[in-house]
């Protein structure tokens, strides 16, 4: 079978090659890959800035955002041949730490977790893959190709779940206004979930051309472009930061409303510095009971919440998030970043 792989640490070593069929060790569900989504993490792995091959191997099969159709499912697995599924990315660490032992691998405490297509475990970017049923999530067949959004949506389902937990520290917490920074797929899914909760949602993005302003407006959210400092008076109850850009982060952590919650989801590269008034930040954060927290990855409950949120969403809007779909034969194009891209999908099978 064909698979897309890289040699982690070696820039531009990505290629499509013949690989052996997936081994039984990966799980008893055999899945035919329909599509994989491409995100910034894949591009970083290709640029040799991230990613690790499985122990003892040189190459890593890419692909952590998956959509597939079940080809083989053993009795009692909870799945049937023909089901649409998405694979979970993270696997618990082998120690295991107490988070992983409790199924909360997204909260792994010792960093020894593995991630399919990212860290020490082959991804889903092969014509067929195997997965254990507890790491597969059923996707509503009505979603079709949009089911490939399950993994990015799971990251936001977790962010929202944690925002709710944190907000619950005060019995009178009632969020009203949300600021999402970044109108990429992650930001747009964060905004969509905010709207599904009936909240007033504002999305800030660098530019105001291309498909993003329309996508924001069509879920009833407000689009802002230009300088983040112009939003000084917005005072959001909840901020979900999805750019990973230093100046945006420095601004949003100092601009939330009283008892505001700021969730950071972008993984920045680091290595740059900018002036920051720590004392003023501390004073404001303390006097207003603000919370700033980071959120990464997702556990099974978050994937299930994501699958539900996608099933409830407007399918026409979701399909506009997939701005480009590239057939496997032209796979190189899928990893090129283009102006106006929202989510790029590599299609293994026509859907
Ligand atoms: C993935 C997460 C993963 C993170 C860190 C993101 O792109 O969506 O599942 O945990 O990268 O490797």
C-alpha cells in the first residue's frame, strides 16, 4: 500500500512510497483511509522542526487528522464494516502516569505519550490503517468528507470543556462574549462551538480578504481584522487564542473582561522576545480573578463531543472549511500553503 512519510529531523524528506500492510499490533479494526487533513503540525514535521519516528525506525508515516471506512471489525468491537471513523491521535504513556492510567492521555504528566503521525507512532496517511476500537470514533455518515474535521474539532471540544470547568469555580459565572483569535480551521471551529452555545462570538484575524470573513459572518459571529489592540474595549468573558503569534498572545492575556478565561491553543515556535509589563499583567490578573491556561490534544470524551458538534453543525458551512481537496496522485500540492487556504485535505479515495 502507499503511504506518505518523512524522515523526522531531515527537512523536505517527505515522499509517497510503498509500505507493508498495517500490522495487527496497531489494532483489530482495519480501516480504508478516505482522507487526511493537513495542518501546521504536518508542515512543521516536514520542515524538520517537530516529530519523531517510531523507536528503531527512520521514517514516520504522517497524518493525524483522519477519516476512514471500516473494512474489518471483529465481533464485539462496537463497529461494523462500512462505518465511517476517525482515529484518536494520542496513546497513553507506558508508565502510565495517573492521567494516562485514567484515560486522560491528553493530560499526560510525564511527556512519554505517543501520537500517531507526530510522535513515535505511525500516522493515518496510508491507504489502509489499523486501530484499536477504543481509539476509533464513529463519524456521522451524513458528514461525508467533513468527518475529517473530527480531530481538529476534538481539540476545541476539550478547550470548551476545560473553560466550562474553570468557569464553574464561581457559581455565578455566565459567559456572554467570546473572542477567538485566528480564523484558521481551529479558530473557526472554536467560533462555531461558541455559537452553538448561543454566545456572542468575535473572531480576530490578520486579514479581511478571502473566504474567512464570510465563514465568520455566516455563523452569526463578528469578524475583526487589522490591529488586535483595536479590540481593547471588547472585554470578552472567554478568549480562545488560536494564532500562536506572540503579539496577539501578549495582548489577549491582558485584555479579558472581569473573571475572564483565556485559553491558549496555538503552539508557538519560541525564540523571539517582546517587551511585557509583568507587574501590570500580574496586578490586573489578580484583581480581576482572570485565568490563563493552555490546552492541547483531546481524549475520547472530547472526540465524542466533537463528533456530536459536527453532526449538529450546518453541513454546507462545514464543507466550505475544506477549501482545497487534493487527490493522492497530486499529494505534493496538499502540503503547499496557499493564500485563501482554510483546511486542505488529501483525498485517498473519492468521496
Ligand atoms: C494535534 C494534537 C497534538 C499536538 C501536539 C496538534 O497538531 O492536533 O493532537 O497533541 O499537535 O503534538
